[in-house]
């Protein structure tokens, strides 16, 4: 199921990039194979699925990432189980996390780099005020920005959107020195994301020997 050769090639050729495997369609047995191939960062976008897989594996070497939109009503169920959140996108969520979380939580702030209305995330010009507001919640550690490029075959469009995210990050690093990482790039555009400075890739189907639509 896991394309071990591709995984190891990616890990070797990009040692400074964290590969987070999107495991939405993988059972716990598939995650075990991914561990054997050298992956240890796993990402889910469903609260219940993450908790089920975490319980099934119970492996302390795994770093658990959450990609999806996190409803405030579900924060209490998952927030102690997360290692990294990629989708901090509103102050109500930040407040709920601060109320429920006991240890500092590394968070990527989601930015809507494609300006598509169906996608979540802040507009780039809203980031400064957001960063200032979350200072009220010391448990939240903003480590970087997350963005999803438009689903298009136009490489120039994708590159421009990733570049916008990188430039937005740089514009705010002086006032928020913890803001150093870029979560961008999925199976269809990860190579462009790497060229534009991605530090974290969210990869699914590209890591599978059998393409399952992850």
C-alpha cells in the first residue's frame, strides 16, 4: 500500500522538509506500514478518525497533525491529543483551544491564498491583527502559515499563491519570531511548494503504491 521507494526518495532528497502523510483513507494497519517506511508525521482532517487511529497505534514516536476545519464544539474531544494544528483560522477557535489545552500547542494559521469563497482561512491583510489578538492566549504558539493553492493545472497561478504565502510570512516574522514555517503543498503541487519554500508538505496519494484518491 505504501510506496516505500517514493517515501524514502522524498525523505532523502528533502531532509529539511517535514512530510506529513494525510491518512484520511488509511486504516491503522496502513499507518504501521508508513512507520516502517520512515514516516512519523500523520495528519487527519476528521476528529473521530484521528482519535481512533491514535488509540489503535498508541505509538509515542508518531506526531499527530490536524488539517481540517476544527469546530469549536469538538475542541474538547481532541485538543489534548494533537501535536500540531494546521487550521487555526478564527479567534473563537483560539479562545476555545486556550480554555481546553494544557500544554503549548504549535499552530499554523490558515490563510486563504487562493481567495476562493469555499475555502477557510484569513485573508493575508488580516494576519497582523490576528497575531496581535492571539497574544492573549499564551498556550497557542503560532509556528507558521498554512495555505492551499487553487486546484488548477496553471503552474504560474499555483506558484504565485504559494509565493504570496511565503511573502506574508516574511512580512510578519519581525513581530512574531516564532512564525517560521510554511505548510503548503499536496500531492498535485508539492514540487512547486518546495521550490517556493515549504517546510511542511501534506501528502496523501503520492505516497501510496495504489492510487486511492487521498
